[in-house]
């Protein structure tokens, strides 16, 4: 368990760059005179880069070993984060450099999942829950650091300090993996990476799990991209202004991400005890209810919004570890990297689009002079619409005979 906590701390440090943009989005939107769709598109660029990275590292992990790929991509993550923090100064440069940061950040995700699954075969759901919870902790740290730096050194200072955390992650990761072997699963003769993808595609239960993750990612990544701006807007409605509102939105969002740490661990633990699909269905239905209701609450007191956001984050992220664990139980280990690669393309592809769509709806609503609660209500509802099919595919998986392999027979 000590090893797991140390490895999770490395994951948390790598994850801080994920929220660097959303933490200061309201300030940069004004300073750089960006439309909401442009602000959302910068976050989407990170997701696009991230999904390309995950697609590549999944195959590379199968071929060269997860440990080796984890450490090599960790170096790239450190360099790209610092480049973004120092040189981003307008929409175009931020789009390119934050996209590059996402491209270099996937090495601590899918190889890390494979390493945890390799090291912790017992109570795998709980172990992967801790690993994914560490990411939520990193998101919270990134927001807290950025919000603390805004009054002291502006958004640039927030970027730079946040970008130093991946260096700590690289050092922690290297230390954690000193005694971990670099395992390469032998592939059958003639099996190319395309053949591996075909094996994943033919595995219907695994594909249902992957589709469930895809609809989940649309909702969750949109939530994480826009929650700080939404809470900042609510703070403005309550009388705050400028940098103060932005800092408040980032700080309050960070508190909800800390609650999401509990969600990841709780989801994985409950799925070990009560079944993968049963817990996934309960959490996904709860988060969908939040997506359709949250935006309409913008005029309510901040403490009410934060309470709902805590529940939203816990239920939204709670099935992340379950989706990851489910895939390890449905796939041949030789093709697990390919399965994670395909899942990453579909999931983070959906997650790359959802913040942009959210921003488009915001711009459209404001151009039409709609009331604020209607504008935000419609924008948040796009996340619910994109996530609607998630419970459907998980229900289909639950009814398949192969679901008996999950959690030792607990569907």
C-alpha cells in the first residue's frame, strides 16, 4: 500500500497541468478578448493532444513495457508544461502549446494503469480507484495553486508554478519504479498493432465498456473544463468582480475536486463489493441528473452550488476507476494496451469536443440575450445529452454472459 500511495502522489503531480487553463479562463478570456468557443477550444486542444498521446503510449507500452514508456513520456511532460507556462501569450499560442502539453501528458495515465494492475492484482478496483483519485487530487492542487498565485503574480505566475509540479511527479515516479520490472507481453507471430485493435473491436463486452467510458468522458471532461468559470460567474452574480471572482471560482472548484478524490476510491471499492455494472449504472444516472439541473441553478447562493458541485464531481468521477478495472477483466492482457488506446481515442475525443460545444452554446445564448440561468442551463445540458447513452450500453453489458467475469462474478 505504501508503494501505491507513492505512485499515486506522482500521478497527482503530473495531473496539475490539466486544470491550469480552466483555473484562469475568465481572466484570459477578457485579457485576450476571446469568445467562449475559443476559450473552450484551448481546453479541447489539451484533450486532443492527450488522446493522441494515450493512443500512442498504449501500443508503445505493449511493445516496450509500461515502465519504460512511463518514464520516457514523463520527461516530455515536464518540458511541454514549462513551454506552455512561459510562452503562451494569445489564443493561437495557447491553443498550440496547451495542445502540446496534452500530447506529452498521457504517459502517466495508461502505462500507470497497467503498472498498478500488474502490481496490485488483489482488490484491483480499489487500487485503480486510488490511482484515478490521485488525478482528481492533482486537479485540485492545480486549481488551488493557480487561484493562490493570481493575486500575487497574475495568471502567468499561476501557470509557471503549476508547471513545476510535473517535475516532482517525474522524480516520484522514477523512485517508485526502481524495483518494478519492465514487463513486455509476448505477442503471437504476425500480430501487428492493427491486428491488436481488431481483437479489441471483436470483443463485444470490452467494446461496450469502452463506449460506456466514451459517453462518461463527454460529461466529465466538460464538467472539469467549465466548472471554475461557472462558479466565477456565480460569484460575480453575488457581488464579486474581476480577479477576485476568478480566484473564488478556481478555489471552490478545487474543493469539489478534493471531494472527487473520495468518489474515485469509493466507486472502485463499491464495485469490488457490489459489482462493476451495478455501481456504474447508479453513479452515471446520478451524474446525468446533475448535468441537466446544474446550470439552471446559477442564481442560487454559492454554498448551494458548491454542495451540488461536490455531489456532481463525486458521481461523475466515481465510475472512472470502474471503467478502467472492467476493461482489465474483459481483455486478454496481451491486448490491454491496444484496448486502452482505442478507449482513449473515443473517450478523450468526445471529451475534446464537449468543452467546445459548451462554449458554442454559451455564445449563442448570450448573443440571443437569453436570461443568464437559461444560457448556463442549456450549456450544462449539452453534457447530459452527450452522456445519455452511457447507462444504456452498461445495461447491455450487464446482461451479457461475459459480465460474470467482472469482480469475481459480481456484475
